[in-house]
């Protein structure tokens, strides 16, 4: 009643699924507002649609993938049709087979594929009630799938109270019923209710439908007839629980006992409830009064409460001592994770046996890819541990698991608790990794570096591999923060590590190139460019030939490649890391990997690829809870906007880039490039000078902008500023040994030299550019040289260079630079075309281009879907859109096209 608008919104979602369009919606509101009724209405109106349902259960919220199993139970035979790797991970997650070590987003990919396969036969509607009580593993997987569905014909509706976070999914908040609908509901359920009682119920219920139904039912006959006063007012939820409690109190003792058992059991397995109930003295017939009272419904082997609040009221009505006895009885008839949960609920003090069982449950959750569910198991295991060392170890595991799944605040609290319980330096180093990661995620890398350094120093001799991992993290964090002394401290400690690493899982780095790269960062922080860059080059080359196992170290070496300007190596390393992370389902690592990949792609002139990498990085950061990654991603995107001359977007992105000294400097350089392109050289000079004199002056974005500073200084009439910057950049360019850097040095000399020398310098710059790399810079050199030649009446030579520059600028979408090249061409006597042509890659969206390239290489739709964490039907949709744009009909036609973006 009174829900026309809400029903229409849900119906539109279902109609979209029928039309092959996927979508998701969160129905959010307080208990009793009518969320379940909307889901029921959606199910009733879903003609021709397969409906899958699951309900979060408070008692089962710690059970890994419990809700996912409930949702997929009717379609489990379809798992056999998945690719074998995906089928295995789903079976392992749901406890149907021995689990292989996995990651929860691999389960998400498998669920995505499964739902897509089901929707190929008929549309699918997934209804998830009480989503705020979903186990964390199920919530992560279902939200991941809901966000990445597109063209499959799958609809998700989540009903939830506060406590269920679903960023990126549309929300609907049912309002309290208006008076007309509320009066109609009371008249329908309680005909003949006296007007004054009705008005009191209306006032107390405040438009909450469940309250409207339950409050009169909880009144005595005298109160309902208006001959006795109703109870005093409470908040709606409290009033409903009290009303339900009054109804429960009138039931026989055995019935109340069985209801409490059912509430504690949670899943509604009738056999389990009756078996535990019999152990406590209840009989099967004790359920009859509860069913007659409308509190539960028994069907076959299942028992269902009419509303989750009824379950809460039944549990709360039991005395605390009885609740403990109930949990012990349930533990006696259950096994595995469910037994562990019941034992934990029954424990009243330290219990090493239960603690050990909970730790085993946590390890099982990790193996099944349910890392979020491992956290509460570890936590409760620590609480029940009698020994402080065991508590510290288990809390550390909980903290590490929590930080891995993006629960940073919880991880910090757990790590702090663990650190307070132990003096073991190795265990303290483990907590430092958590706290350091958290501070980096918060955007406070300087604090992260200090935490990591303090805990690395005591273990350099005892566990050198772990120490080196901490030092890599500390050096990178300090570098991003512009904390030179902390970088040098990490370098000093790293240089002292020479022992072989311990550990058998291959995660910790070996000394050698890793320690050398950290030491090189220390040299660079101390200003020794000549000593640092060759060592960084050696470490990067070593990583290309023999990639280390540690993702932390690979990210560090990829950053080193960007730092020395080796765009090719950075793209290669980042691409390999992205593929490895996707293959293992390590989506938490992808935002950082894709950020580095985007930086390398942007420098290589592959702007569309960079845009896609950035979009994917933002999506994965959202999916994995990395809220502060956006600052660093925005800094990369700001440079692309500056090149394209999109001032509004550049300034907006730069404003979001204040996360670290490095990202802030990169944003300032992007704004300087925008000023330079817009004819504001003095403003550009100020920005570049600030970045090159600030704490991040030795970072890649700042160093690469040295040539921009020189050009701005010449145009602003301050060449001495340019000469000073060039002196430092020339040392860097020689030490980096990158052709593009040597070319920029020559270009800068040309700008600063007299007319007789400039021509030779420009020619030398173009010769260096012939080795490749950074097409935007090559085009800018061609433009400047062409302008110089035209002014000296060498128009034929100028036109060749200007045409080259114009072609590159148009391909990159660098509008202000293309306009300048076009104007120069006209001045040189050539009517330049108004705009560029249409290379095949330019006709597609970034995601269409990515998919088309893979298809052209012969990769199947399912393999493409697995690589990109999409459904295969979304892949089909993008190819369907791409083919007519490209004028092709098949993969063979695609293979004949040049789909490069650079």
C-alpha cells in the first residue's frame, strides 16, 4: 500500500533485464519500512524472469559465502558449465569441494560469468534482503558482480538498513506511509479498531508499515478496545520489538525455547533446530503455537521467521543463560565454520580449544577466497586466547587480512591492539606493515615511512627479507612525501642487508637489485644523480629479465622505471603486474599498478589507453575500498587534460591531487603545461619553478617538466631561470641515458642560444627523437624547430616539420598545440586541414578499443571477459558496437586493422 513510485522503480529495473540491460538498486530504509514487501512484489511481477533470492542473517554474518550459497543454491548445477578454473573457485568458495588458495574477486568473476550464462537463457533477478547482515565475503562478491554487469539481462535489488555500503549503485529510500495509506492498512488488518486507538497507533507508528501491523497485535484486548492505556512511546523499532515480545511471552515455554533456538541457528534448517531443541527438552509439536500465531512459517525442512525483527525478538526474549545453553547445543549438532561460530557465541572467557577452532576457520576462509570473513574469526580467536603471544599473533593476522580487503580503520585498530601485547620485533614488523599501508592509504606517507623504518631496523639481522620489504615500502612512502632524510635512512639500512631471505612463500624479496634500488633512491635524495640513476637502471633491467615474486617489490621497481624516464620498461612491468594481479584475483593491487601503467601510456602518447587504465583504476579502487588512491590517479589525468587543453577538467583534477608531495607536484606541473599552452608563460614559470624547488623536485613528473620551465622562462623574458633549470636537467638526462631526455636538453639549448647556434641544436634534438619515445615532446620539438625555420624564410623545411607536429598533436587530441601548428603551417604557405582524419582506434571508446584489440589477437570472448573482469556478454556487446564503427564483420577483419594508440 502507498508504494506506487517505489514499485515502478523496481519494475523498471526488471523490465531492463528483460530487454537485456543489467542494473542494480539498493532499497534502503529502517526496519519495517517495507523493503521486503517491495522485494516480494518484484518477485511476483517477474514473469518470464528467473528469480534468485538470499537473505542476510545476523547469526550467520560471519559464515564465509553463506549468503552467496543461499542465492546460488537453485542454480548450482550450472556451475559445471563454467570454465574449469572458475567452476573450481566457486565450488571451493561454497564448500562443495576442497578449496584451492584463491582471492575473493576470482569468485566475483566466476559469479559474473555464471549469472551471464543463466541470463543467456532467460533474464535473472537477484533479490538480496537484509543486505546489512550479509557475510563480508558474499557482500564483496555480489557488489562486485552487480557493478560490472552491463549487457546481460541481470538485475540486482539489495534491501538494507544502514551499515551496507554500496558506492556506485543507485539507491531508493521508501518514505514513511502517508496518512491515507496508513489508515487503509489499519482498516484492512484491524477492521473496527476504535478511532482513538487507531489515531494512537498512527502517531506511534510514524508511517512505518510493520509498526502499523504489529503495534495493534501487541496490545491486550482491553487496550485494543480503548478501555486501557497503551504503553508509553519508544522509538519505532523498540516499540515493534516490545510488541512482538509481548506476543512471544504469551506462548508456551517449549515454543519460546524452540523459537530462540531457531533464532540462534539462523539459516532455518528445521532438522538442526529440532535436534538442538530436543537436547534442551523441547519437542517438535512445540512449533505449532508459533506457526498459529503467525510468527514463523514451516515448510518441508525449512523454518522461516515472518520478519527479521521477529527473529531478534525471539532471541532477546531468552534469558542470557539460556542463550549460552542454546549455542552449546547447536555447536553439538553442527560442524565446520558453523560449529566454530556457535562455540564462539557460547564462550564466556578464555578458551584455547575454541580459539584454535576459530583460527582454523579463519584459515579455511582465506583458502576459499573469503578473506573478509577471516577477519572476525581471527578477532574472536584472539579474544578467547589465554596466552598474550597467541592473542598478538592472531590479532596481527586479523589486521593483515583487514588491510588487504580495504578495511583500513579496522586494520589500524587491530594492529594497535596486537602491538600493545608483544615485544617480538618480527611480530611488531608485521603490525608496522599494516599501519604503514594504512597511513599511505590515508594520504600520510611521511608517517607511514616513520612507522616502517622504526620497525625495520631491529630485524635487519633476524629477518632480513621482511626488513627489506619494510624498507622498500618506507623508501617509496618517504619519496612520495618528499622526505629526503627518511629515504636516506631506508637506504642506509638496506645497504647493510646481505643475508639470504627466509620464508617459503616467495612473497619476501631477495637482496641484490632490490636493496640496490633503495640505496639508489637514497643517493638521489642526497642529490647524487650521477651515482643514483645508473643503479636504478640496473635494478629495472634486472626486474625485466627476472621479475621478483613480491608484488610490493615489483611496484617499487616499476616506479623506479618511471623515475628514470624508461617509459617502455615501466609499461612492460606494469602490464605484466596487471596481468598477474588479474590472473590471481588480486584486485587490491590493481589501482596502483594501473596508475603506473597509465603514466607510462600517457608518456608514450597512448592517451586513450591511459584513459582506460585510469578509469579501471578508479573502479577497482572503489571496489576495494581505496578511497585515497584518487588523488594520485587525478594527478595523472590532469596532465592528459592539460595536453588536450581542457582547462576546466585539468583544474578540477589538479584540485583533487593533493594526496602526497609527488602527486601535488605532478598536478602543479600539469597546470603549468596548461598555462604554457594557453599563452600564460609567467604563470607557467611560477608553477614549474615551485614544483622543481619543492620537496618532490627529484620525482619523475617534476624532472620531466624541466624543459617546460625553460620554454616558459624564455617566453616570459627570464632566460636565466631557464639556464639554471637546464643545468640540473642536463646532468639528469646524461645519467638517465634516455634519448627523449637528451633530445629535450638539445631543445632547451636551442631556445636559450643565439640564432647562429639554435638551428644546429634543434637538428640535434630531432636526431635524438628519432630513437623514439614521448611523441608529444617530439612533436613540440618539431613545432619549435618549424617555427624557427619559418622565421628564417626556410618555408619548405618548416612545412615538413610542422605537418609532422600537427599530425601527432591531432592524434593525441592536443587541441591548443594543434591549433598553433596549423597557424604556423598557414604562415609557411600551406593551407592546413581543419582537423585530423579518423584512425580506427579513434572511432572507438577506450573499452571498445581494449576489447577489439584482444579479439583481433584471437582471444575468445570468455578469455577477454576473464582478463578484464567482465561478463562475456558485456564483451559481446562492446564488439557488437565496435564492428559497425570500424566497418568490419569478423575477428579476421579486425586483425587486418591498425588498432594502435600511439
